[in-house]
């Protein structure tokens, strides 16, 4: 291990065997935290080649269980987002792509941060559950072309252990370490093709285009090197996606999008991502043709029907799709008014996310209990003109006193005298 550290410290390239040795040793406990910490710091400063990064990814994949999806018919396609505020795309993409006969076998987790993960959002549907066997999971995907299961406890244990160390050694912000962490989980989950949505902006992990581009290129390179068809887009997160932030609220917005009545930015991003998923799965010859068919299954109701079948197959009540009154509702709805006027020039997405978290919509720790009914619904986005006293958001809360949340939302909105230039939703394709 000392030789490996010296080699990486001096900027030399490690072999696949050396990388496998350190990952296996650290996972087994024969390599101590202080040596792995030193390795992470050398990577932070020296970086890794594409081949090294792919080797690190596969060593983490091989450290635990992998999901075998060979019994599912067709090309299994998955999507990963690097996270954001109001990002409900998975809830829309999965039934949308499944409606075209392309299998979506999704393994998801419970989120830390602003709001819950995909599973938390799905569990806002009465009766829905993800505790199903691998055999049942495979059966459901073959039957309905869509199923979601909770993450296996022993999936990429090396990544979990290394990530915990990165968190306390100031080495989280390293492109090779971020990329290998994300891609190890996606590859272990068994997909044949992976579409990546790399967020950039105030509500994203990557704050600038250069870093987002480097991460997207690195992850695409890893996927293609290890035999997974992989592509990526960079999408904007300088304001929340859509209008809803909070589990049940986001579920309603996702259903409205499948009905063809969703927010313009959310629908557009879903069509872009879904078109790439269909293309990678070999379902269409061009993205334009894929997009045309995806719009068709929204308009003829097949995407919504696929969503209902999916919910029912996993114990959920599909009638909520037509009757939102069956979903949990917070006790109080409090209007937030602006104390300024002008054009909305910026919405600090992180601050809106934190406001939702203060209401109980997210988790600070794994032990935190989520309130699925609470959150924030925005009424104004960047470019909208507002007079003083106009309503900019509605808080859904089970606490009557939300003065701190109101202040946080008001302070997250920035104004200017002139209408700002339009910010593109998509910043790049890879």
C-alpha cells in the first residue's frame, strides 16, 4: 500500500491490479482508514486517468452484490440524476419509456437532503411498497415493463465505506471519485444502458459548467469502457425544476406531467431524457422519432396507464391518479408574498430546498422521519414579473408557525428592473 501511495503521489498511473488490491483491502479491513485517506487525497490532487477511474469503478462494483437482470427481456435502461430541487423526472420517465415497451428495472434509495428519494415519493401513494424479492422484481418488469425495488444492503459496500471517508477528509469534490461512486451503483444495479442527467447551478452539486462537463464526460467514458451504453446531458438547476418541492406535492406534479398538463421545464427535460433512453435501448432510430412517440403515449393516455399498472402491481392505489383527494394533505396552506417588485432574476434553488426540509419534507440524517405531505409550491419562476405583495409560493405545512420558512423563501427570490435573458434548460449533450 505504501508503494501504491508513493506511485500515485508522484502522478504515476496505477494498474488495474493495484486499484483492485486497495479496494479489496480497504473493504476487508486490512488497509486502515489513514492509508485510504492518504490515497483519496493523492487522487484529489493528482486525478486519475480514464482507465484508472474505470478500474476503480469496477473494483467497487465487485466488492458486493450485483443485480442479475438477464431474465428480463430486452435492453434494460436506467437513468441517474446527480440531484436537485424538485427533480421528479424518474417518476415520469419510467412509465413514459415503459409505455413504448422498453423495460425499466429501477433500483432506488431513500434520499438525504431537501426531500426524499424516489422511493419516498412513491410511498406517498397509499399501499405502495418496494419490499419485493428479486424474482418478483424480474417478473413485474417482464409483465409491465416497469418495477422499482429498494437498494440491496450489500450493493457496492466499498463505495459506502469510501464515501464516508471522503466526507470527513475533504475529498468529496473530486471528479474521478464522484464519477466512480455514481457509476459503481448504476453498473451493480444491472442496467444495459444508462442515461445520466448531470445538474449544474445553485441547486446542484456542480455549480459551474466546466465541472459539470468534466463529470458528465468521465461518467460516460466509464460506462462505455465497461460495456454499458451510456450518454449524458447537462441540465440547469439554477432554479427548482417544475413548481413542487415535497414528496406528495412532487407526485401530483409528476402525474399531471404524465397527463400532459405538467410544468413546461419538467416536461421538456423528461422528453429529452426519455428520448435518449429509448435511443440507447434500440427502440427508435433517432431521438426525434423517439420524442414523437413519447409525446404520442402522453397524448393517448398509454403513459398514464403504464403508471397505474405499475402502482397497482406494487400494492399502490391506482385511483389516486384520478383523485388527488386520496393523497395526504398538510393541515395548513400558507401563502408567501413578495416584499419586492420587478422581474425574478434568480431563485436560489438550495434555499427553496432547505425551506422544504425545515417543514419536514427531507432528511438531515438517515434516522430522520419524513412528513410526506409537506413542502413548497412555487408560483413564480425566473423571468416572471411581480408586484410587491404578489404571491410567490404556497407553503404546505403541519405546523402553523412557519415564519422562518417564509423568510427563507422570500430571501431566495432575487429581482431586477429588466427581464433577465432566458437560461437554457439543457447546457450540453455527451
